C-alpha cells in the first residue's frame, strides 16, 4: 500500500496536494474508494480511503489508525564525508531504508568534492527529496532530515548522542563489536564516516576530544558508501532493532 506524508496534524479528512497529489492522480491513477497509508506531522499513521479526487487535491478519510511503529528504538545520526558523483544519493537512500534518522553531509580534510553555497543548498534539497521517497518506500513513520552541508566541527555541534562512533581505517585496537556490546542500552548513536580519502588524523583527534570512540570495522577496508551502512546495521543488530 502506498504511503504519503502530510505536514499537518491529524484530522478525519485530510488533503494531499502538490507532487504527491500529482503522483496519485496522474502516475498511480488511483481513484475514489482506493486505500493509502498516511503519516501526519504529529506522528499519527493511518489507513485512509480516497474520498474525493480533484484537479490538484486528493482527500483521504481516515479508516484505521496504525498502532505499530516502523521506527527503531535507537536514533542514529550519520555524519558522512562528501563523496564524488551520485554516491551521496545512494548513501542517503539506503541510510533512510535502514533506519537512520539524521544525515549530515560533511566537508572534510580529504574531501575531493567542494560545494559552493548555492550548489550545496540545491544538493541538500535534492537529497531531502531522495530521503522522502525512501521513507515512503520503506514505510518509515518519519522523513529523516538531511541537514545543510557543513564542516565536521560545525556538524558535531549538533551531536547530542549517547555514543559517537568514528569509523577509522587506522584503528587496530578497538573493534566496533566490542564497543557496541558495551553499549547495548544506548538510545542514540552518531556515526562518523570519512570521504573517499578517509578521515585525517586531526579530524579523528578532534572527534575523540568531543567524546567520540575510534573503532575498526574489521580486516577489510570498506568503501565510504558501504561503511556507514555497515555500522548502522551493526548498531541496529546490537540494540535488538533487526528481526522480530
């Protein structure tokens, strides 16, 4: 069943407008009487029946409130170093599917990509649309936030996580597994992933100074577009957020 997000509080009858209305009417060709899932901005999910289809508006009448949450119990923030090409699109899409709550695109010492302010703003808008689409497809109860592009120091000012993990290829003493097993009751986790060139030693030192823990992801070096997803999946597993 298709899922749509409406940025308004729950009411018995709700209107879907804009791109989503166009998608329902002209792409999906849905008609009166068909069912959709809706998530409102006050956190209520419901199954609704299309009651009215107009030129640019679809009215949905609530039929059943959905009690089951699709969100993990642990909040995960990804601090991702900017990467080349369309890799960032893939990272954001898969991060949302997995269950990450916030994505911070970060310029780092070894970043090849440099975005001027206007281009960075457009990129962020695009990435937010990708996050919204992935949230709909994966039946999320929220649309994860893609934050404005910034440097690592600024991004970490947002960090209020119980645990901050630094995936560092030069770490050879502390494993991701042992850190996660020591923090099974953690409620929020930040994950720092470097760009193609990895994190600089200065960036790691600064993140550690701010409370981060440098961890190894094993004997193999993962690509930047793989590393964050692996760490997030491990966090979900160790906090009992994978499986039934």
